[in-house]
């Protein structure tokens, strides 16, 4: 890949203040020597496929046009999601429920991923939508079922771009599901029949289990029959997949959820938590996005995009239906600005710090995301050495959402302060 002309980005940072337990420290740390981070545009990593969220998977509450605009649009107060995940229902009568939402995503150029939670019950050994295994004699029938879904959606003007074989095949649950071993998925992919009309993602492991994933990748014949290495990160799973990279397959994180455990029986309600606690968890979400990018993953897809704990309110737990929530603004620091086709580039520092910094480029634009989860605020976050034509930044913290700052550029120099417990996205045109 051809690199942009070499330039460097210096972050010269001195300690501005230090807080602990939301109280000012009596003797703040003195200014330190310049803290330098160099951005290396000639050092390139993965190409970004997108950042996304999921439709409501069960029932009839699917994403509506007004909320779709907020989810997929890239203007102010919109989130810029570029991947939309839906469910392949095991009941054909439910396929109609998602047509409108998928069409909305299509119209905005969003990639649509469809995942099954279970094959039709009559194809399984226990004749149930919960647990059980797909019978080997029905492998081709399930491929035909997926193909029928893709064709049905297309005939109704709704394009499916990627399909999965099974959501979380390696965890036993008491809701809609199907159990698969790696050997069973290998046999399924090698069986007669072919999934057509969409790319194939596998295995969508519960925690990106490398043993399960690598079993598929180590089988040359099987590896040729799917396009995207997919998985979730519940409990673990964040790491590199060199086999996938060597085979030039994209790596997608296709589901993760953090909701202060409010979905557990007997748990405290979401609306009983302070905004400080909620924001702390949102910063952890952003850290997981950062870590996924640093592991050369191409996509990151959150769970429900419209829910009280998520990006857009659903009217529950004191949220307003259709309102963009703080967590949505936080996620949009990646999704709105780092569009499909951007390439992650190098960032280098020799000193320990609390900042998580990642940088991306496409054409004449450089995007830098800085996550500051700590209690230290940094002053004079300085960018220089560039032929910058325009520079501005967006900041979200507990008190503000996507606050825009137009940065003055003087002899190639632009700077601003970084607040504590915040995320800032720099948008540079060169």
C-alpha cells in the first residue's frame, strides 16, 4: 500500500492537574518534560471494515427510519455506524420483521451481517430451537435455508452482505441456540452445497476461542470456504490471529455488551447508577475498541444499538425513545470518523502514560483517537510538523458530548488540552 508523505505528530504534554476520588490534590504534580508520541504514516496495519451495532433480535421492534438515520448518518448528533447485525430467524414467518431496517442500512451504504441463533428445529437432533446439534444429514438443507433467506431479502429490496453459520456455537445456554464443535463446523463447511449471495463469517465463538477458530483456519479446504474470521469477546478473546492475517482474511468482533450487569436477575436497575459510574463503563467499552484495533482487527460490532444502556434510547430506564445517548456519542468517536477503507497507521512512544492512542489515514485525512481513562488532565496536547490545512477535535466526557473545537494552525502547529476521563478525536486535513 502506498504511504502518505512522511510526517510526524508530536504530543507534548505536561501535567495540568491530578484528581483522585473527584477531589483536587493539594500539591499537583509539577510540569514534566515534553511527552512525545510520533505518528508513523508509513507504518500501516489493517484496513478498517467498520464499526457497528445490532438490531433487536427477537420480537417486532426493529430499527425504524428515524432511528436508522441517527445510527447510520455521519452528521452532527448522528453515530456513523457502518455495520448492522441482524438475526436469521429459524422461523421464515419472522423474516419480514427486519426488511425495513435492512433497507435503511442498505440506503446508507452500511454493511449488513446476518447471524442465525439456531437452524430450524426440524433439522436438529433434539427438534428444538434451544441447544441440540444440527444433524449431519441436514447440513446441505441448512445451507439451502441460509440461501433462501438471502434470496428472500434480496427479492424484497434488502441486501445481506455477510452471513454467519452460527452465533456462539461453543457456549451452552437456555435460550435459542445450537451447539457445534469445531469438527462439526468443519464437516458442515465441507459438506455438499454452498452458501451463495453473501460472504461467510465463522465461527463467531463466544470468546474468540483460538482453538476453535484456528481449527478452521488450519484446514486449508475449510479455510477457503469462509471469508471473515468472526468472534465475540465475553470474558476473553482479545488477541491477534496471525493465521487469519496470513490468509488475508478480515477479523471481525461481531458482538460485545456491557450494561453494568443490569440484565441479571435481581440486579440493580440502570437508572439507579450515577452518570459517573455509567461513564466509567463507557470508557472501558472504548478501551476494548482500542485494543481490538491494536490487535489488527478490521471491525467491531456492539450488541443492541437501541437500548437503554446503549447508543440510542428505547424509552426504558428513564431514557427517551430515539434520543442519542452518551454511550452512543462515545462510540461515535470511532464509528463516525474512521470510515470503511481507512488504514490504521503507527503510533510510537517511549514513555508510560495513561492515554490510549490510535491513528488512521485515508487520502488527505488523518484521524487520531485519544482515550484518557485516568484522573490526570493533560495540557497543551500539541500537534506539529504537518502540512495541516484544517484541524479540529471532538471531545466527550461525563459532562459534555462531542464538543467541537476548531484548532488554530500556526506554522504547522495545533494544540489543545485533554481533559481527564475523556475521549477526543482529532480530524486533520493535510
